C-alpha cells in the first residue's frame, strides 16, 4: 500500500500524514511557514504533507535569529512547508504490527522489521544504504494506541519520531537475514545494475521532476 492509498482507506487517521500536526503532538520546536523560529539552530524544512515519500523538498539548514523578521514573509520556509528542530542520531525505519500482546514495545505495537539508513544530511532525498538489524525497544506515545490499522511504519532519528505511515515500509528487506545491507542504485550512478527492483517496478521515482535523484532499485553490498 502507498500513502495515498492509506489516506483513502483510513480517513479517520489522516492526521498522521500532517507532519506539522504530528510534530506538535510530539512536543517539538516547530512552526509553519510565516511563523518565525524561536532561536538560532539547525532545522529541517519540508512540506507539511508529502504522500509521495522519498523526502521530497526536505533539507536541513542553519537558521539564525537574524532571519526572524524575514521569515514572516516566507524567507527560508516556502508556503505549504514547515520548520522543525533538527535531531541527531541514527535513522531507523521500523515496521510495527498491531497486537494485544506487544513484545519489544509499549502498548499495542510490536516491531517486526527494523532497518537503519545511512544518509547525507546535506542531501536528504538520497540514502547511501539500508541495513536490517535486530528489533529494538521503542517507547511510543500513547496517542498511537488509538490508531486501529494492521501495520504502521515509523521513522525515527535516534528516539525521536519524524514520520508515521499507515502501512509497512521495509518490505524490500523482510526476507533477508539480520545484517544484510543493500545499496540504493541511482540513475546517475556509473554502475546501474540492480539485484532488487523498486517496491513498484513500474514507477519511475522522479515525482515528475520534483526529485533530482531517481532510484532504479537496490544492490546487495558485496
């Protein structure tokens, strides 16, 4: 299932795709375009909604308090985007299954597949690798207990939730052993041979020009 399909299937839970609303619920230092930052620092700027995925429009920038007045006129943050404090740490993508007897988590969500992504912080749309690891414990906020869907994919930086999807997201590594590492293959690479297709082989992941880096599939690390 893609995010746009989950949007249609689960109308009562559409708020999770509002990344600004989610960040507010999680208590982050965050605001929409035209609202100035509260202090100088590193911030993630990205669309409030992105049902395509692939990090469209996302970037990390350092914003100084000197831009506060200009931010009221869309300096640094375009219309439809928001800013959020940037977090440091490992990027986890975790698929959870809803259960009445959770293991390795709290409340009703049990992790069933965990992968770690290596990413250039200056280029958030292009991952360098993904590796499957043992499931680890995540403390989830209580409001996620009210989401009644079979699966969720949650992305974390360290222990901070940055995105929630009402679907699985790590399917490409489900059947692989712990420790398996795959390398995304990009259209601009010198060697474009792949071992694994994209999740949807019929889709060209360029978002009609909104992505400069087009993923062709994956290759096992050798």
